[in-house]
């Protein structure tokens, strides 16, 4: 009997994309193609992860990421428990590590953590016996969002090698931008960042970390020759913090409008991690235009998370066996 | 390969071609034509075999039988026993299998565990009228109550021997089936 070609797994956690090799990213994306086929079936479920327990630990609000992880785990027949800080012992003062130890004692194999503080996923990874998946920690990292962006871009563009991707918006506070910078760079894409200076911060920091980056302050100029643009969500709090004169002024210079879309290269793809502020960073007609792949990003997110759960869970199981 | 002491050819290219032709005829005979038949190759080498059977059926019966590709990775029963995590590939079956005659096609039938996984995978896609199994080589040593309906060649083997199927679509070189004996 011939066995399929395979990948040697050494990975236990998914905390960011900075420690992913190109081969590893490609393995995840290739696995996700098979997972996407399962999701298209009438009965979108396979028995692969029966008996594996996944706990979604969400300390920050989220609709799509939490539901996406829940659907991914269920499509693989894992057991899923949703934990939200509200209504739990966290309100009685239980610490993050205590909560983690309790979930560990209850038999959790994989913890999916969303937290408003950067570094919380790394902290749990130092103490948890199973696997940790970072579902967004502060302004730091959101690796599963970046992987689903890579999947969507590769699917549409054929490859990421030498493709020109623009990231526009609140780069300074964006975990989506950071994880995408690691992932896109590893996959050989060319990246341009575009933001008001107050939402970019120190230019040198970005260039020191990713020397091949381009930083452009005009969206029209940034979009020239772009194969795709990732539009980031603008948090309304940024204006209250004094980083923006007004949301209207931001929209005037940095919103992806249909005029700016038409001025760009005809096939340019539009991505947005959601939830969108329509009329602020993106015009409503752009969000549902033929070039928008925002809905596909959501569907692809489930497939990519299934691929990660599959690899991490089998690795854990084998170690335990 | 250095660990293998000797190899013996048990089927050459012509013999493989004749075996496939005979299997195609048997499929048409058993099912009174092939109007209801869907061929489903189990990845990887079942897929080119299914395509070759479909080509014969197209010549002989004048019917284009649909061919699908089945990946059984997510249904394996040894996922946690292996040293590596197997790659998941895509299942592609464009025809609804419900009420059709599904013929699973694979290169070698051995323990029967791959076929068990394939049966589970197919049943998740619909409710076929019948499922039949075609294999190029049956080497014995079943661990489950599974048998093939169409067999290219029955080959008695010992468990420590390896049956290697080479098909030009996926392997370099010519079509042939080898049996490799371990060093003594």
C-alpha cells in the first residue's frame, strides 16, 4: 500500500506566522483546499477529530472568528465548548492561567484564545499541555486571519510570489496587518503599507522588520499596479484618542471608494477582515462589487481553521499515544 | 531501495492493459450496461486506473462514464498511529452518487482498511444503489470482511513483501507491477 506524501509535524501551537516556513504555510493552504470541498457538501462533516476537545476562550467580542472556529471544529467532529469571560468565574477574579488550568483539567486538547492583551497566547503556550491557537491578541497577531487572507489571495491570483499587495488603514494597531506582513513576506509577495502617519507610527520600525516594504501615504499612488488591497477596519476610538481629526477626513483620503477602485488595475481584489465600517474605510458599493472577495474570505476562514485543527490535533494525539 | 534484496515483475504494461480491459467488460456485464455507473478512483493510483477503465468503456459501450476522485485521509483509522500527519487532498466527484452504481477503484487490495474508509467517505456523499470494488492487484491478508468484485490479478504474498504499482500517469517510467522481497 502506498501512503500519501506527508509533512513532518513539529508544530504544537499557532501563535503568529513569524515562525512559519513557506513549506508549512503551503501545507496548511493545500490542506484547506481539501477542507473547503468538505464544506461544500450536503453533509459537511467528516469523523476525523472525534473525541478531540476544542475550547474557544474569547475574552474579547467576536462574531465571525468564534463562529468560524466553532464550525471548523464541528465539521471535523471535534467537541467544542465556547467560553466567554462574561458570566464566568473571570468575573469573580479568576486569572487567565487559572482558567486555562481548569479547562486543562476538564480535558481540553486545543484552546483557541482571543484576548485584548498582546502576548496572552504565548503565555498560555508556556503552561498548557495541549495546543494553543491565537485567535487575536491585542495589536499583536491574528495568524488565522492572515492564513485565510493568504488562502484567498493564492486561490484568486494563482500564486503569491511577486504579487503586489497593499494594506491600507490603521496599520499601527492592526494585528491583521502584522500577521499578514509575516505571511505575505514568507510567501514572496511585495507589500505596500498605506496609512495616515498617525496610524502608522515610526516608519523605521516597519522597514527594520520588513526591509522590502514600501510605505506610501497616498492611497491612489499605493494602488497603482496592486493585485489586491487589504482594507483594515478603522476603530472609532482612534478619533477619540486624537489620532484623527475626524472620520470624515479619514474617509476622504483613505477610504476605498469606487472612484479609487476604478482608477486602480482592473482586476484588483478587495479584501477586508471584517467587521466593516461601511462609508468610513470602505464604500458600501465597493464591498459588494465584483472585485470584492470579502464573503469568500469568511468561507475560506472555516476551511483554513479546519486545516490547522487537523494538523495540531493529530500531532497531539500521536504524542499522547 | 537498498534494503530490498530482490524484485520480481508480476504484471508488465501489456498485462496491465489486458487486465483493465477485462475489468471494464466485467463491469458492463455485471451491471447490464454502464448507464448507472460512476467510477470513483481512490487517490492516488486508483484515479488513473478509473480513467483507463472509463476510456475502455467509452470505446466498447459508447458511454462516457463519469469518473470521480476520492481522498480518504480524513476517514483513515490509523491517523493517530502514524509518525507523520498525512496530507489531505481534494475529493472531486461531480456526479451525485445517490441511486447510482459506484465502483470504487484502487491499485492494491491488502488489509481492506482503505476500502473501509472509502465506503464511509462515499456514504457521506449520498446513498448509492450499489457499491462495487475493482482492484488491479489483490494481495490477500484482509483484516476486515471486505472483498473485491473485479480483480486484475490475485497475487499470493507474505506480509513482509511490498507490492509496487507503477502507472505512467503518476510514476516515472513504464506501467508495471513489482513484488519486492525483503532481504533475508
